[in-house]
């Protein structure tokens, strides 16, 4: 049996419709349904690609603690530089 396309009935408020239609015209899509289909395909591709290196993990508390630990090991003073003002600016 051949695959058939399925329809999704989508209702949006007039302001969002206008913004989407402006985007459609600006980006060269022939119709709003084609643009929304492209958005759906993009969302699915991103969802199926798995986590990316720059994504914040689900457990943000552990991630934040690890980042602060990493940052606390950075050099506090720049070699050859001195503090020059009230806002911790440095100068040579």
C-alpha cells in the first residue's frame, strides 16, 4: 500500500499568522504550509540528532557546579599586568 500524506489542522492568532507570512515571503517559501512542513522536518532532524556539545544538561545544578569549579582554577592575576582601577581592569 502506498504511503499517504496526513493533514494537520493548525490554528494561530492573527499576529502570529502575519509574522509567519512575512517570514514566508522574506525567505522565499511558496506557501505557509510548505514553510511549516520545513519547520517540522527541521525540528525532527534536531530532535533525532541527539545531544550537542553546547546543550546544557538536564541536571543544570551539577553542570553549573562543574563550570564554577573549572572557572575557579583559572588564573586570578595576569602575569606582567597590574590592577589599574576600581573595576578590576588590568594594564601592563
